[in-house]
């Protein structure tokens, strides 16, 4: 029995020594030396913020930002993208080149269409004979579609293709995999890397169904009038160029004011169509889509549109792109071709800008003296009030002595030159005002 007891004791001691062999210091040694094994230090990953002994009441002193972590952003200071008018050189060249190519292509297309019409005139007898030999269309659906298409006017058939293109782009917005490409190429933004192609593609882009439906309804309503007035080929050139020109106008205004952001929609081009029809037929009666009982003349509608978009541009309303609307409307007035309506439009626009520049006296003050170019010479003023009054008077000075001094300035009558000078002066003042306000905001923050 004694030998069995010795074997069991030896086995027990061997098991205990094997179990404690993994520790560098045994329990007795740690107690004898007066220290314990330190716990393994936890390491934080790169770019993660860690706390080092700071209390809960002072979190800013205990935060250590590792290399690669983004700096803290003050939520009270809004991020504003850099503004540079030099970035607008390429869009300006694209606008001029695209507009010239559009009207050149329209002229060639118009010539080919005229030649084909002359050729078809001599082939009428042969065409009638071939129609008798051709089999009739089978099926009620095909017959009804064919009859509906033939019942449309030339303008409505032309606009149908534009509506179909807008519908295709609208469906592409609903594809999740195309969202990044749609934002890049089908929204116009002066802060984006891609500036030229979105100027045209954004004209066919709508994200909201109501937005697309309203624009296409207005385009469909004025399609017959504008195509009969300009012709199918010239209408397409005007519509395409209007989308690019209105976007360019929006680029300039957004860069000057610093209110950068994406825009999309055919509103600028449709404003060109609306302004051209209202310029050509100012006595025509128009009505609102949901309020047909209220009718007004096309000339008054054009004046109201110019005033509203000018107010939205100066006061900074952001729900609509008023700069694009205003640029499209001015291009439509030019495309209409009536000199008296064009002069009236410039006078209304200059009057609106002058009154709003006068009202901006409380929001933009400056101790410097500005030199304003008037028709009688250089006038030095110390206040926005007198300059705003000068712009108001210059825009409405029909038949005055000063306007009669300039019968033609760059091919423009004196009255239109007065309105243009008021528009340019107030635009420069508005840009300087916005820059001063931005400086004040940065200093206060």
C-alpha cells in the first residue's frame, strides 16, 4: 500500500507542475517579489478616437485623433464649395459652339426638308397609286394609333419625341444602379467636375413625376403655336439652344451668389417657348391649368414671369432655378423677334432689378463710393438708394433726352440700351453685395 501511495503523490505533483508551467512567474514568486503580471494592453485601430483618462464633463481634452482621422467639423459653420469664374470658360465656349451648331444643323435640315417637299409634290400621283396597291393595316389597335398620329399637328408630332425622351430619362432615375451616372450627367451644377454635357442632358431630366407632367403639359399646349411660328427645324434648334443658354445663365448667377447646387428640368427651355409665343402674340389669352376661369393676356403673363423670376433670383428663393427661368425667358423674347415687346421686357426686368437693388439698402451697406455709368456721364454716389433710383429711372426712361442721345448702340435702340445698362449695373452691384455679405459671415463665424 505504501508504494501505491507514493505513485499517486508523484502523479499529483507532476500534474500540478504541468498546469502551472505556462506562467512565467508562479504564484509564490509573484507574492514574494511584491508585483503581479500586468494585463495585456488593448490597442485601438488606426483612425479611431480614444479617451485617455478624461472626465465626462470635459470630452474635448480627452479626445486624441490618430493620423488619418478627419479633423473635427464645427456644425455651426456650413461648408461652401470654392467659387471660380475661370471654371465657366469651358461652359461658355460649349454654349456658343453648341448654339451655332444647332442653328447650322437646322438650316441644313430645313433645306433638305424643302427639297424633299418639292420632290414629293411631283411624286403625288405615284404615291397615290402605290397606296392603293399596299395592303391595309390589320387590327383595330394599329388603325386607331395610326389615325391618332395622323390627326396630330406638326408641332405636336415634333413635341411627342421630346416627351418620349423625357419619359425615358425619368425611368432611368428609378434604376438604383444608374443613380451615380444620372447625378453626374443629368444634373447641372457649377461645382461639379462635369460641366458641359449636363447643360444639355439636364434639359431632358426630371426626378419628380409632377415636375415632368407639368412641364410636358405646357410644352404640349404651346407646341402647335411655336412650330407654326418658327418651323419644325428652327424650333428644335431654339429648344436645344435654350436648354444650354438657360443653364449657362444659371451657372453664372450661382457662381456669383455662391448658392451652388444641382438643377434639372426642362423649365428653362419651356420658358423660352412660352416667352417666344407671348412675344409674338401678346394679345392671346392664357389661363392657369387648374384655374381656367381666370384668363389674362400673354403680354401680361410675360411681365409677371419676368418680375417673379427676378424677385426669386435677387431674394435667393431656392425652390426653383429662377436664374435658368430668367435666362430662358430672355432668350425666348429674342427669338420672338418683336422689337417693341423686347424693349418692354428689358424695361420690366430693369425696373424690377432697380427696385430690388433699392430695397437691398438695408442688407448691404458700404462706406466706399461707387462710380456708376449713366447716360450723362459718371456719377459718384455714397448710397445704394440713389443708384437704385437711377437704375429704376434708366429702365423706364422712354423717350427721354438721355435715351435719345443713343439711337443705336451696338445695334440696339436707345430705350433697350437703357434697360440693358440698368440690368448690367444692378447685376454687378448684386454680385459685389453677395461677396460683401459672404465676407461678413466668415468674419462673424
